[in-house]
C-alpha cells in the first residue's frame, strides 16, 4: 500500500532530512586520496548518534555499516572498509537516518582527487538525471514519468540506467511502495498524490546496465564506472519539495 503523509509527519521527515544533509555535507570533504571509507562511516555513525538518531542502514537485513560506500564500478551497497581511496577513483556515498521514527535517504557521488573527464561527466549527468526526474514529480503524474525522464537523459549521453535496482517510497520504513525504476514509459505506473514521499535515485552506468550481485556487492557486469545520486522528495500541490535538503539550500540548487 502506498502511504500518504500528513503535515505533522512531513515535518518529521523534514527534520530527518536536515540531519541527513548535515551528515553528508560533513562527509564530502573527507573524500580524498588516502582516506578510507571505514573512517567516513565512523564519522557518519558519530554524527547520527550525537543527534539522537539511528542509521537506517546499520543492521538492515544484516548490513554492517551506516553508509553504503561504492567505488568505481560498484553500483550500490558497498561495505565501508580500510582500503585507502586512490587518486582518480569515484565514490558513491549513500546514507539514511531515522529521527523520531521517520526516515530520510540521500546519496551523492564524488571524485577522489583529480578524476578523468569521463568520470566527471558521468557524475554530472547522473545528478542531472535526478533533476529531470524531480521536475516530473508532480501531483497527477505517474511514476513512469519519473522513470522515463531518468532514462531519456542518461541515454542521450550514451549512458545506461541500472535496471535491477530502483528508487522507492519512504516514510516510517526505508523501503515503501511504490518502486521508482530508473527506466520506463511515461504515463505508466501509480499516480502521484499529494503527500507521497519518494526516494528518487538515479544509478547510471557509463557502459551497459547489466550488473553482477555477490552478497552485498553490486557491480556493473562490464566493470564500467557507475554513479549514484538520490534525494527524498515530497509530492505537493505545486512544485515538489526535497526533504533531504534544507529549503534554502534546495532553492539555491534549482536556480
């Protein structure tokens, strides 16, 4: 069942989103050559605990960390480790928090030191895919409109959206209905209603969309680079709202 949130519940999700934004903003400068994703994860755990919140991912189906830290060909679900990041790597950082019983989920991909033009472009286009999808996240539209916006933009650059992993509804649970694929047909899927909250998360590969899954490890089959970008989005009567960015920051991002 798709849940529609009331004003009080949405305020709680905004609070969770503000905290998550603070955490991710603090983590981004840590991504540099020689750093480890294990240290980045420890920082996230401390910040979340200090705020009286809970890491959404830690313990979820046995996942052992607060972050998913996915390097280069890794799509999602990378487990933080003690291997130093290298100049030229790209790192996807995905994090969720539970504050006062309500969830927020967000991700970004960033280069480690100096990266190739290919990697820089992939990261930029993946973020653009999110904004294309965000523009379609309006009352009365369909989930397929969001999915098609992601696919169309990615494919216009010769990239492929990952097809086996998708966005999702979010609220009291991290994963709620509906699923939000990164490919699809406009006009298809559930209709978007005021009060729906969605985690929209393009995962875009520089090569093919096929993946290999081994436990938690999810990597592109051809080992091409993959980038990930995500926010928690609220469907409103007008412009959609990003709940995982403070409103002032979100307005600046769309200018």
